[in-house]
């Protein structure tokens, strides 16, 4: 009988751990995808992604311009 009691305690502990993980998964899901009509982080990311793409285009363009200017200055120095 004491062995069964010990096993029941282990089973109860495992059930508690699984329940806790389930609650955490539900909270993460609600944060990512929203709940009750509220947008989640995924929707917010989609909304801001266009602005980030424009910034990346401008930053990449300025990098190309800076590289071309360095090449021009090097050619001027050599010639």
C-alpha cells in the first residue's frame, strides 16, 4: 500500500507539471496570435514589416552609395 501511495504522489506531481505547461502554452499562443479580437504580436509584426523593409532599402542604398564614393576616391588618388 505505501508503494501505491508513493506512485500516486508522483502521478499527481506529473499531472501538475503538465497542467502548468498547458497554461504556459496557451498564454504564449494568445500573445502571438491574439485573443478576443485583440491583435497579437504576429499581427503587429505584419503591420510594422513594411516600414522595416523601407528602412532596410534606404540603409542598403546608402551603403552602396558609400562604396561607390570610396571607389571613386581611390581611383582619383591613383590616377
